C-alpha cells in the first residue's frame, strides 16, 4: 500500500509542478477540415497545420489510399515479411527527389532521426548539433553514445571553434527550416566548415522539404549545400505520415543492417506509401508552392504591419514571440474563442521564457481568410498588450 502511495506521489508532484509553472499540457479535440478546424466544438481558422501544401485532403490521394486499404496490411517488419513493393516505389521516388543514390522509409520522422544518428555515430564520434535542433535529434544524439557538442543557434563561428577541438569522427547535424522559429539554416557555411574538417553532414529537412529548392527538393538544394545525409518527414508538406532518410547506397545499406528503429518495428502500411507517392507527384508539379510562397509574403507583411514580432522567420512557420508561458497560453485560448486556432509553444519545446504562438500558413489558405485571421490576432493581441 505504502509503495503505491509513493508511486502516485511522484506522478502527482510532477503534474503539480507543470501546472504551477504554466507548462501543463492538455489535448484539445480537433477535427481538421483543411484550412479550418473544429476545435473543442468551435469552427475556427486553422493556423497551426504542417500540411503546408494542403495535400492532406487532396481527393486523388485519398482515393488512391482508400483503394490500397483494401489490401491486407503486411503486419511485419521489413526484414521479416513487410517489404511490400509500394515501399520500394516510394523510396525510389524519394531518392530521386533528394538526388541521392538511395532512400529508406521509417515509420516516422522521429524514428528516422533516431535510426540514422545511432547508426552513424558511436562512442568514438563527436556530434556537433545546433542548439535549436528538434527533440528527436537530441534524443538520437544521446542514444548514439557519442560526445555531444551543441553550437549556438546558426552560429558558424561557434561551430568552427568547437569543431577544431572535437575528438574522433565528426558529424554535424542541423535542420533546414527550424521547426519553432521558421528561420533558415546557414547550411552552405556549415557544409563548408564540415568539408574542411572532413565531418559528415546530416540535415533534418522536415520543414523545408517540398517547399524550397530546385524542383522543391529542399533546403540543401536551395542553398546549394552538399549534405551527406538527408532526413525528413512525410507528415508535413506531403500531408501523409512516415519518415525517411536519403543518402548514399552504402549508408542506406548500413541502416538496413543495424538501425534498430528500422529492424525492430513494423513496416509503414501500404496505403500510406501509396498516398505519399501520389503526394510526391502532385508536389513536384509546382503550383502549390507558388501559392504557399505568396501566402507567406502576405501573412508576414500583415503581421509585421500590425507590430507582431516574428523573429527571423523566412518560411511558412511564423512564431509570434511572447516570452511568458502564461501569457502565451492565455493569448492562444482567447484567439480560439475569437475564431483562430494557433497553438502556444512552451518549454521544453522552446527555451523557458521564450514561449510563442507558432503560426503556420499553407498553400490552401485564401487571402481573405488570412486577412480575417490577422484582424482577430490584432484585436486579441491589443487586449493582451502584445501589440499596441
Ligand atoms: N524533425 C523535425 C524538425 C520535426 O519538426 C518533426 C516533427 N515535428 C520531426 C522531425 C518528426 O517527424 P514525424 O512527425 O514524422 O515523427
């Protein structure tokens, strides 16, 4: 009995700590309807989706995925009995999209990061990681057993300084577009320094993939940066689900042989592979990206005109910087009541005291909808003294 009480005390104390510090998280009921959503029973403008190209509700993709669902799922890992032909088709289009020799699909982008970093780094390696890298990269670095050196966000001088002293094999890892700030990595300079020190480069391009670069092949192409290993998610611009690594054929061969997150888990179901392959075809045609970039320019200008501080955002991700966790939560809740769904982002997703609303605009938003959202943001922002 005493043991039981102790156990729940630990849980209750942790929950109380989160509540006291405005860090408690609660899930809302959300039914996404494209650029609008029903959130806890209220229909609102959806401004926090990662469906950047608006493909998640594309009828052609949904039809193809529904047809593929008629087949029995493989219920197995890839190396046992799960390697269906749709996976290989998807991987070959992902490899040609990223202009690499090969690609490998993982069940999620999170697992792709764990799988690739633990395969490429060990206790004799040093990983140099941007301080704003995603939680999956941080976990991946820790799991690999490598020495971890964190460089200040996008600070190439700091990177070089720690690179000079780094022992063993060196691996640099960064994001293309940073997920909570929406700014662009200094990938060209990072790859130059990596080249000088013979360091391997790993890029998590979850948010730049299919949005930037020649043929929309991502931030490495956009900045003409010779990245060695590309990681991305199928659940952002493609509007699907899953993750992948694109790299040399030998790197992919190594992942198939030693990556636990590939070996000891079930294969991505066929209907998701079919959906992702169709989404790639549609994304590669262009057009959607033109709409997205026009919407980015429009929303950025309108937000800045109203006095919102959106940091160094140069993409579809626009953080409205607040600072206090409590104010960010209150702002988000009042916005929802007024008709805009924009989630507050707090520690540990971002540093303490740097809470924000993370807005994301998509190709599917109509200009009128964005204008209406800015009016609501401005009215609530004034009330909460975020803008004057
Ligand atoms: N990397 C980055 C930069 C991300 O933002 C995310 C998702 N938020 C992931 C990886 C994980 O991708 P997934 O959702 O496919 O697991």
